[in-house]
C-alpha cells in the first residue's frame, strides 16, 4: 500500500509558476513510476507527466512540454512538478499516482493522492 499526499496547489496569475509536491508514506517511491494527472471540471482526466523508478527517465504530455518539469527525489521519497508559464487552461485538480510500470493511462496506476487544486487566473 502506498499513500500519496499532494501539496503546493493554489491560485496564480497567468504566466506565473507553482511547484507541486507528492509525498509518499509506507512504501518507497523508488519502487514505482510516479505520474501527475489533472482533471478540469467537465473534462476527462489527463496525463501530465511521469518519472521512472530511478528518476532518470521522464515522460511529459505535449500540452505542457517546455513548461512543466517532473522530478523525483528517492532519498526524500518525494516527486515534484514544477509548473512555469501557467495558462488558464492549466486550471484543474492535480493528482499524483504510482504504478509498477510506465503508462500514460490513469487506469494503470494503482495508488492515487487526494489531489490539489491549481487555479490560473487570466
């Protein structure tokens, strides 16, 4: 069992930055691929980024490439999502999730956090 807790969401103006954090308890994140997903009101859940077990390989959705960066600190059991140049379209609840192997599909992830709201004002 992996318990994930997101933090760092909030209200920011367009063009601003936020850093989301995902903390894990009970199991080490070095055993999992960790992904960030988001869901805006009335829209389906969307893959944002993911990082491999070691943290050396990263996958990023085209919609955020060049603006969002995922990173992993296995020593601290943390995963981060640095979000720069935020747009109104980035407004959503952001979730971190853990899986045994890489996939952009949320259904392949076994453990989920409760989510953190990100609101970008235009």
